[in-house]
């Protein structure tokens, strides 16, 4: 039988992986901002937000996960990316 320590060690490993993935995702803000500035695009792209959120909800549905919770997580991830792009463009935390 698995001990609580073993399960917690597994949870910790997953948490570390998630932090690394969040770090990678936010790290792409610089590249995406550069492309947007070249193309004269706005930082907040509501159409793309929908694409990302719909994709996350579809994946969550396939795995029988709570879709509204997964959607909230991805809304936070998008917000973090938008905030980072504003920081990088020297605008601070504008909406
Ligand atoms: O794809 C982009 O244009 C991004 O800037 C990335 C991202 C995201 O985090 O997925 C963030 C902001 C945009 O509103 C849309 C999507």
C-alpha cells in the first residue's frame, strides 16, 4: 500500500512540474509581445482567449475534470501572460 508520504512526494513532483510549465508559459510573453508589436496587434486578443479557453475545457471534458475549475485556471494563466506583456511593454498593470 502507498503511504501518505509517497503520495505527497508524488503531488510535490507534479506541483514542481506545473510551476516549471507556468514559468515556460509566462516566459513566452516576450516572444508573443514582439510579434504583436511587429504586426500592430493589441496585447489582449479576446478571440485567442476563447480559443485557449475552449481548448482547455474540451481537454478537461475528455478527462472528466470539472470544466469550470479548469476554465478558471486558464483564465488566470491568460491574465498572467497579459500582465507580463504589459510589464514588458512598460505599461505596468493596465487592464
Ligand atoms: O496568443 C496570444 O496572443 C497571447 O498573447 C497569449 C495569450 C495566452 O496566454 O494564451 C495571452 C493573451 C492573449 O489575449 C491571448 C492569449
